[in-house]
C-alpha cells in the first residue's frame, strides 16, 4: 500500500484481512454517496454486515434505493435497525422532536439503535470524506478509540472523485441527487444544497452539522 496516497480499495482489503469480514461492519444511510463505499466493499466481500438505521423519517426514495443497491451490488448481509417503541413513546410521542431538539431526535432514532450492535464489531468502515465539511477536514483514514477502530477509506476523495467513480462503474445514483440533493438523510432535515458544500442541506436553521454517531464516544459511523 502507498501510505502517502492510499487507494481506498487497498485500505478495505487490508482492513478485511486484519479484522476479518465478520468483525468489521458499516452503517449506511443509502444516501447520495453511499454507493461508492458499498461498491468498493462488495468487490472484496458481499458478506460484510451493512446496517441501515430506519429512523422512520427517511424519504421513500431512500428505501427504494436501498433495495436497488442490495440487488445490484449483491449485498448479502444488510440489517435494519429501528428506534425502540419505548424511546419513541417517551421522547418523541408526536414525531416532531426534530423541529425543536434535533440532537435528541437523532439520539432516539439513530444513536440509541446502534448502541447494542456497536460493541459486536471490532471495526467500522465509514464513508466520510474530508471535503464534505470543515469538521471533517482533518479526518484520518484510521481512527482508534474506546477499543474500536473507525476506518475511513474515502477520506481523501473529492466530490469529483465520487461522481467519477459512480460514472466509471455505471452505478445507480440516488434519484434525489438529480433533484439538487447532494446529501440525503431524514426527510424533515434534508434540503437541496450546493454540491460543493453538501452538508449545508442538512438541519437547515440549526447549528447542527452531524447526526451524532460521528462523535468521539461512538466507534461507528454512517457513510454520509
Ligand atoms: S436527521 Fe432529523 S429526523 Fe432524522 S433522526 Fe436526526 S433530527 Fe430526527
């Protein structure tokens, strides 16, 4: 591996060798750029566990796209996580918590469902890239914390790299990318945005820029 400019595919191959394909997982939002990491992983193994957190606030297009990618990439171990009924009843009974307290909403609908599974794996692939946000500008490829590893094979990819990869491999794009959505999460918290600054389309009106599963205490990460 060239450590000055590591190839994402080589990073994934080395990680799978190091940890084993059943000890490493990925959380995918099946959003705008998710296909790149999922395709790269599937070239090495279609049995790597892929977790999708069904917040119950996703666009219907995202659910359909998930099914498309499972079929097209041959993903054999996609698992759905859900918020608990108890959490929803206690903390978001009206389903409108995102309007007043998106951090708590993300905790109920994204972070809590991951808690049980995160310790079951030694490492997690993420799809984060440095270009996506100022908060990611110094992102390292390998991060170790709390006994777990986060591996960011795409850290050095640019917006153009991502788009070119999708085109070169003739991969299906999320249909909403054709409607001006360069970053796609839950429906109430996603707006069209400039492709060069995709995270500005998330949580419009709030200072929030990350869902919280990117925070230090959690060794997991989404591909968005
Ligand atoms: S992205 Fe919005 S709707 Fe989804 S869990 Fe977070 S605050 Fe709630």
